[in-house]
C-alpha cells in the first residue's frame, strides 16, 4: 500500500527564486491546458495537451522561459489536469462516491503551490535531496523513509512554508489489539466520546480563531493589491497554519491510539456539509476536523490490519437506549442526559450514542420492534414522561 511522508525544508534565497519560477511555470502550464480544454468541443488527450502547451509553447516568445525549469513537473501538471477532469466526469455520471465535485479551476499565485517530480527528476543523496534544476535541499528528517520513494512533491503553502512530500510503498503491520471493538461518537464539546465511557476533548482553537476573525476584518478594509493587504493576508495564513498543525497533531495521535488498541472501529457517517449550514455551529464544526479524523482512522486500519466500519447516518443512535433497545425518539441538543422510560437506566447522551454505534457496527444492534417481554414499545417517549429526560 502507498503512503505519504512529509518533511519540511528551508531553501536558500537562490533556491527560493528557482522554486518560485518552477511554481509559476507549473501554474501557467495548468492554466494554458485548462483554457484549451474549455474551448475544445472534445477533451484532448494528455499527450496532445503536453505537445500543445509544453513542446510547442517553448518555441513561442511568450512561453520560451518554460525551458528554464525541469520538464518533469510540467508534464505532471498536465497529467493532473486529465485526472481532475476524469474525476469530474465520473462524479457527474455517478461512478465516483460522495457528493458531486466541480470542474477544474484556474490556479492563482496566492494559493498553495506545488510541483511533482517523478524518479527522473529527483534523487536522494545521503541527507540531501536533489531536485532537477533546483539543486540539493536538506529536509528535516523527522523519520526514516520505509522504502525508495516513487515521487516527491514540492509544496509551498499559503504561509510561505516549504515541504517535501514523498510517496512510498509500505507493508501492512500485524499487531494484536487489546480490545475487540469500540464505537466513537464525534461531537463539538467533547471531540470524541468512546463506547467505554471515556471523553476526549479536542484542542482549544478559540484564541487563534479570535485573532483570525480580527485580522479578516482588517483585511476587508485594506486596498486590494497593496503591500499592507498582502502582509495581513500572510499573517492570516500563518494563523490558519498554526490551527491546522495543532489539529493534525491531535488527530494523528488520537487515531493512532484508537487503531492500535482496538480490532474493530465503528464511526457514524456524519453529514458535515449539511451540518455546517447551521450558522450558529458552522465555524465550530469546521474547526473540528471530523472528516480528516475518519480518513486517518481508515488509512491506519488498512496499515495495521484492523476492521473499519461506518454505520449509516440514519441510524437512531442518540434516540435509542443502549441497554434495552427502547427508542424514545428525537430529543433537543440541549438535553445531555436521558433516563430510559422502559428500563430506568440513566444515560449520558454521547456515551449512549457511542455504545449504539459500536453495537450497530459489530452487528449486535437491538431489535427496535421488541425490547423486553411484557413491555410495550412506542416510537417516541410519551409527553407524560418528559420529566424523566434530564437537561444538564
């Protein structure tokens, strides 16, 4: 299986100029190829686009400076455009899972920049990495590469930080788990509530988020194209980068712990795009990184030979008693503790949902039409029993 290993590096001033030239050429090649595709009645093949944009473009006075950079990243840029169009068409025709994606867009100078080198454009020499027509760069090797990389992507993020991202082949690791299964309920107040009853709080982004909002108001008042506006934009990008780094570190540590300890991990399929339409909770939900956590858990389950299960979003996990299976129906978000009117058990809302997620995930879900002998089951709690639902 393939994995990415990313390392930060600090280029010299001369290398920064060469990298800026490389990113500009990659961006121009992408935009030129995209413009040809938009004007064409039929989408050209990747090889045809490479001839039109790169080979013939170098012969024109307007694009002759494309010869100053390595040809490998330029070819990969056109190939990436072909993949982007394929994903777009597959999404329209229903062959791609998930929500429909938009067609490729033109790239901007202020966005994240990247250029990919295949084996013909880079080599690793000791502690340094040679990039064609860039020179030797020395990344910070925080961990060893498990195998020989097949490609490396040079990345410059919006905060002007530089990274090398290697694609390598890794073998699955066979490590015994201490627990058979676990269910995880994701939330805002507590990032994750486990079926064992443990609640895991996420990092506090409030101070950094407050600074971002203040800087964004300042940015909106500044003149477009001015140096002060660019300075403010860079400050906002650095604050976003700090939040992203804190969140990524937390999610990696939590996902690693969960996958190592449990053989079966069950999560709920959350409709995040629908949830962020709530204006009061949109910002808090966007900061959590639920989707990123799910992707990390799934990837690490494949690596450690674990079973990853995603239950349907319509499962009534927060509307059902995890002890007897009685369904009391929908309750307000402000209600954090519930007493089951069938068996009398008191549940924390999130813990109850996590236990139900685990039971549904491993196939031991309750029969909602029948709970206990001699007990009548109704779909919604009776209004006369409302006093037994506790709000904390």
